[in-house]
C-alpha cells in the first residue's frame, strides 16, 4: 500500500483497530499506525497533513459503518 491507497489503508486500520474512534487519533499517532501496517510500503517522508486527513476520514467512515 502507498499513501494514495486511502481506502485500502482505512480498511486495514479498521480491521486492526476496530474499537478505536479514528477521530481521537492524533496525526502523529495515525502516521505511526499506518507505517506499522502489514503491506504498507511507501516513503514515510512523503506523508503530509492532507494525506493523513483523507485517511483518517476514510477510516472514520469504515468505523462508523461498523458501529
């Protein structure tokens, strides 16, 4: 997965952290969680706030649908 794979990352986060409200996760922690995902293989230096926000909102949609 790369930073642009927003939906794939969101689904992986929802599976790995099913009880975490994504809106409570700081961007620094979100970045660390993404980097630790199995299958994530992109340059950590290319993350930025818009990418993290898009991932967080997609993760929130996944989480909201499950709750």
